C-alpha cells in the first residue's frame, strides 16, 4: 500500500518486528504506549509523526478495520495525524497557520543583518543567506 499512497501504521503497540512497516509508513498510531514507548521513540528517530496510547482504540485484523470513539474505520480510509497534539482526524482537515509572531520577525531581521541583504525574499532564503554569510566569515 505504501508504494501507491502514504500509509499510517495502526497497531495495538509496536515491536522491533514491525520495523518494515514502520519504515514504510508515513506515520504511526498505537493503542498502547507513551512518550518513551517503542513506537514513539522509533517514530522520532525516523522523523515521522506518531500518536501513541489512543484510549479505546481497537484493531480488528480479520475485518481490516479499527474502532475508536465508537466509530469503525475500514482499512484504506484517509486519516490525518498530528504527532504534536495527538489528534487523529478522518480525511484531510483544512490546515490553518498563524502568521509569523514577533520572535520570528526578530530572528529574520537578525538574519538580514548578518547577511547584509534586506531585499524581499521568503523566510527560508533569508535564513540560508545568513547561514552562508556566517560560514564565510
């Protein structure tokens, strides 16, 4: 499945035997676990989001579905996970980002000062220019 579309691995808990699935998955969801659980530690090491310790999550391997919050979700259903908040949503929710706060603006001003370039550029270009200027000093 992971060769065609991104896949979220959903398991009661993970073990070293799940490494192929963990490597192929875009993210991980488990019924048991916490911040120091196998799933959480491996996901962090691989740079993947994980939601662990989902209360009431049951996996039905025979029916190829999971049940959570009284709702049964069949295999192949699009879900979105947020490893920071622990949220799991069905589908692809609308993403809202806040504008840069005062701290980001201050950092970018310092980057412009370091690079000597105050032209209009996106944030990544501004930070890259500062890194380059500081490396070349």
